[in-house]
C-alpha cells in the first residue's frame, strides 16, 4: 500500500493534546509544560493555573538551561524535569524533549515522570493516528482508525477513566459494519492472572463476569500459535475444541483480538454471536485500531494506578496516624468512615455494627440485624465469612460493596457502600478498601483490648487477693464468711448464698453457714429450687437483670454460677440485688472467675474424703479405675489364696457410636456398668473400667467356675436391659496359690485370650482359660 506524503506538525499535535486534556488542569496546577527541540529551543509552552512571578522567573532561567544535556534543573522552590522524545514515523521522524515545571514540594519525581511518559505516549498515539488514517484509507474512508479514535477521545473528553473510555470504545466497535453480536472488553486481572471483563455491550455480562473470565497464560499460548500462522485474531474454528470460558458453548461464532503494548498483553476484545451470522468484515482494520489505541489504554492504566496508589498511600498514612494516637473507638470509627468518603465521595456509606458501642448520633451507623437476614443477605455473609461481598444490580444500575470490619480476633461490623451506577472495581481497589477496613478493625480491637486490659488487671488483683486469703484458711465457715463479705463489697450485692449439693434434691441442708439469712427461709428454698436445679443440670451460670423471684420477693437482679470440680457440679453461689439491672455483664464475668478460683478452697475444706474416692473412680461409669483395680489385685495376691478375673467387651461398639453418636455410646457403657454392679458380690468384688468399651471384674477368693457363672449372669442381664440393644463377650481367668500363677500379666493375658476366643466364636459368649 502506497501512502501519500504526510507532514506532521508535532508542535500543533502537542498543543491539541494539552488543550484537550482537562485532567491536567485539575491534577497538576500550577505548572508549565513545554516542548523543545534537540538543540534546546523551546517551541511551545502550556500553562496551568495561576503562575507566580517566581515560577515565571524560574521558567526564564530554564530557557538558558535547555541547551544542555541535563534532564533536571531546580532551585529551592521549583523543579524542572525533561524527558527525551523519540517519535519515529514512516514519513517523518522527530526528536526533542518534553518538560514540566512544578512546585518542588508538591509532586515527587515518580509522579511527574509518569505524567511525562503518559504525555509522550499520547504524542506517539497522535503520530500513529495520522499514519493509520493514511494506511487504512482504502478500508473505510470516513470510518478510518483516526476517525474512530478521534471520535472516542472527543466523546470521552480525553478521559483517564478506563471504564468510561471502554464504554465508548466498545460502542464504536459494535457499530463497525453494523455488527449485531455482543462485544466484551477484558483487562488483565493481576491477582488471579485472568482476563476479566471490564465493559460489555450486554450489561448482564458484568453481573456474571466470572463466567467470561479467560485464563491469561492459555489464551496467550493460542495467540502465539495463531501468530506463527500469520493470523492476528483467534477465531472460533481455532478454539471450538478448547475450553476458554464457561459460556463458550452458547456461541456459534467467536473472535478474540488481543490488545497488546509491545510484548505485553493488556487485554482482549471478544466478539460473540449466537446465531451464526456473518462475522466481522473488518478484522484487519479492528486489529490496527486496537494496536494503535493500546498505548492510550496503557497510559490510562498507568495513570489510574498512579493516582490510586497516591490516594491510598495518603489515606492509609492519615488514618494510621489517627489510629495510633487514639484509644477511642468512636474516633477510630469516624476516621474510617471519613477516609472512605474521601476515596469514594459519590458512594453512600453506612456502617452496620454488630457490637453495642455508644457511638455519636451524627455517624451513619446502624445495627447489624441478623433476625431479618436471609440467605441472600450479603451483609450477613460478609460478617460471617470475613470476606468482602460485591453486588451489581444491572436492572437498578446500582453497585453495592459489603466490607467486613475485622480485626485479628473477630468481625465487628460491615461497611455497606452503594453507588447509583454499575461500577467495576479493579482488584487493587477492593484490596485497598479491605486493607483500610482491616486497619480500622485492628485499631478498634487494640482500643478495646486496652480498655479490657485495664479492667482485667483490676480483676486479677481482686482474684489474686481472694485466692490468697482462701488458701490461708481451710476452715469452711471462715471461707464462706470471707467470700460473702467480698461479694457484698465488690458487687454491691444485697444477698449472697453458698450452696453445696449433698443430696439429689435441693433443700435447706445444702445452704452453707455464713450465707445471708434470706437463703435459709422456706420461701427462698421453694422459689430458688427450679433455678438451682437448672444450673445443676446444665452446668452453666444464670445472669438475669430483671427477674421476678416470687410474689413476696424484693429482689430483681440475680447472678448464679455453678461450682464445678472434676467436671462435676458440687455446688453453686448466688448473688441477689434488690434493683433491676443491679449487675453488669462484666460483673457477671468477674463473679464467675471468683467462683471458679474459690471452688478449690471449698473442695479442700469439705470434700477431702470425696476427692480420694474421685481419684479411684471412673468419671463416666462410676466404676473403679484400672490403676486402682491393679493395686487391689496385687494386694489380693498377698492376702488371698485364690481369685478370678473377668474381662468384658461390648460387641460392635463402634457401630453404636457411628449410628447413634458418642453420647448414646457413653450411655450404653453406663448401662453395661450398671448391669455388672447388679450381678457382683457388693464390696467383696471389684468392677472397673478397663479402657474404652472394655470393663473388668475381680472376684476375691472366687473359683473359676463361680466366676464363669457371674459372667453369664452379666451377659444375660446386658442382653435384656440395654437400649439400644447390645451384647457383651467375656473372657474369664483365675489364679491360686496351688497353681502358682500369681502374676498380673499372666492373669490379664489369660483373660484376654479367652475374650478373643469368645469374639472369634460369634460374640455374646463367655469363654475361660483353665
């Protein structure tokens, strides 16, 4: 293709670029941008904002400097940066410098350098546009590359917003040759390494954009294959047997064209057609168009990233300073909201709090109500999962973000951010919003932990003092009296009572001396009995701020905590207040800690004998422990002439656990233990839990024959009473002085061998070793 001679006026191109780009006036003011040739002669300048006399004087001093090879020049207030421009063109090349003068304190080198690079790329785009107009004149007269790009640039007012630019860009592509299918523009997603839809002629694509995501590496490999064959686009015939995206099978025709800058793939344009109509007639022109417009996309991506990084850095620095200087939860919440309003001024932002903080009324804060939440409630989902949730409503043209306010120990609320438009968030934006919320959540957590730590220190001092006093005195009446006085003082309690459970039914005999007189009244026992029994059964405390204890009762606040030792409820402590809400929940937590730390003192004082029994008793079956049984058999070897041993195993016990659960399994073990106790000779025989579902019985002075009979009775009893129904297998062994087999190991091995034989012969049997 022969092109007509074309003269490019780069000075005019420079002027048009700066005159059209309104964003420079807003973002870089005051400033002077100039173009000079290689010899340093300034060809044209463009001023932004009100220039001071000092800046103008500095500009004149720069005029004398531009003929040097130095790229920077500065004084105390202003700085000049230059970048070398190389604009190679097919018909005309040009070399020179593009420079900018700004206030030294306002912009750093990185920001200004990025601006200059973007402007240079724009000049290169302008050069390419002129060339492409000539090159594609034979394809479309009016609709040339220059025409389309100029049209997009003018319609978008040279915007730096990728989504706005992409919208107009796709409309142009869609109208080219009156194409009737769908067009999607996708950019690279850095986080997941996929091409992710940013804009589409069919807006529903954005609502389900994950269905149109394409793996970047796979697609680039296909492009390379096509390039080797001389093609610039990927057609349906090339990919119909390859899975690129989820919705691929719905389309009869697919064309994918890359948007590349150098060797880097910035994005892709996807043309989709469901009806197998004639596809694009201008693939070559569109390919050229995309190649020419790629630098503009690169400029917008770099520019948006630069501004976003700067905004993010400034906001995070600001809020971090506030967070580190404050231990006030309200101040931290206000700072987070203000930062989000600054970053997204067009959004409506509310904070849905899950914690009952006393926040100022002017803050847009609402409670997070789980009672009205549904499976589709993204606010509740963000709170429960701790992950940001995004909702795009195409029909209502709205976008909602639900951002969890979380620290290291939990989630404290959710930011609801709503926009009256469909906005596609880049991965970096979502990451920044979540980082900001996480930073705030951690700061709130630190403030809360600081306040809690102060209270915990005071509580620990109280608990330590109480524990020290209790450990110095084991006299029960003194322990009770000290605790009553302590709780009256610390909780402003009207009545304090200590209860030790001696019988199955709660009575006045369970009230310890030293308790308030109210607890010894008949009416009190009758009124408190249901509450005490509930605490005893559930092993959990009760905290009520407004309760009626009876018609004649003057008490309306109550705290009661069980005294638990070795997982057994041995008693309870109750505190009563005459006024409603006399006690706070923090008081209840402290009260619970005091009871927990004082329980041992009560155990040492009144349950010393029971402690000895508990040591040798299995907590589940109430049978003896294996260690105790071993000791007793050893003593029997020294004291008796003979004895027998029964080893019992519950058949198919694993199936019971698998079918009914471990709680029912434990209940079955208890039933078998009770059957054993019902069929042995009182204190003369010893029953123990051997381990897991295995139980054992030692019969002092019993012959093997008698032991086998007892084992049979146990086996039959288990068959009759257990529910769910189980059976047991028994192995029996004996020893005597005459045989000379006095050995724990020998006795146990013989019984274990017999048990093995019972199971091998069908289970639910009694076998013995002579």
